[in-house]
């Protein structure tokens, strides 16, 4: 897959890199990391330059993320209805989600940049649950400033042995998934304990 993407980018160079990353943000069924690795691989081959590749990659990633965010902001509660939340207890559920996003939204947006499977859903939810655009942009950019150079550099360093870089990224994402699931489990347990404590008082 990296070879196919790199062939396309090689033909269109920086414009191709930006367009593919933007389409990934809009829902193209292609892992974003594959595109970034392909960019790094082309730097390794001397077809494109490292600083320009980093800049274009960062711009494409952040632009795609913000398109998802503003789409969620535009559809608002319609997105929540899509996930089946417009039911008798929907108002309470939405308020709970808004409370979570108000307290933990910035860190959630930051960590989502490293969790490919949850990234799109979190960005859409952030938009629909009222996160301020500048807050989203800041923490998304902060995460991208870390993740994008790492993945592009791996493509550059490993070069022809790009499969090793893919395995490395896959292992790191699995570890992050485990940490994220543990955090969710701890948070859910805390909510359950507080809810039961509130019910026992009444």
C-alpha cells in the first residue's frame, strides 16, 4: 500500500501529499500513517525535501482534522441522533457527554491524534458537543506537531525497509489503545461508584 501511495505522491509531489492527507481526514479509507510513511520514503529517495514534506504533511493533517470537527459542529445533535442517543434519557446522556468534553476535551483531542481507530469519532464528537474551534485547533496541532514528524521520519530512516516502520507504528498504537482502554475503564468505574453513592443518599 505504501508503494501505491508513494507512486501517486511521486507524480503529484507536494500537492498530491496534501490532497491525499486531506481526503484521509474527510473519510478516505486509507490509513493516514501510510501516507506520511510514503512521504518520508520519497524523502529517502531524494524526490521531495524533508522540511517541505513535514510542513505540507502537518498542514494536510490539521486541515483534514478541522474539516471533521466543523462537520460535527454543523450537524450538531443530528450526529448524536445518528448514534441512537435521541431516546427518553438522551438529554441526560448528552449532558453527561458535554460535561466530559468540557472537563477532558483538550486532552482527549490531543491523545486522539495517536489513536487511529478513534480519531475521527472523537473529532466529530468534539465539534457536535460544543468544543471551541480555537481549543480544538490548538490541541490537535499540538498532537500533530509530535506525531507527524515521527511518522515521516520513520519513513525516511527505514527507507526501503518500510515494512519495519509499519510494524513499529502498529506496536506503538496497540500500546496506546491499551492505555486508553484502561483510562476509560477507570473513568467508567468512578462514574458508577459516584452514581450509586448518589442513589444510596436518596
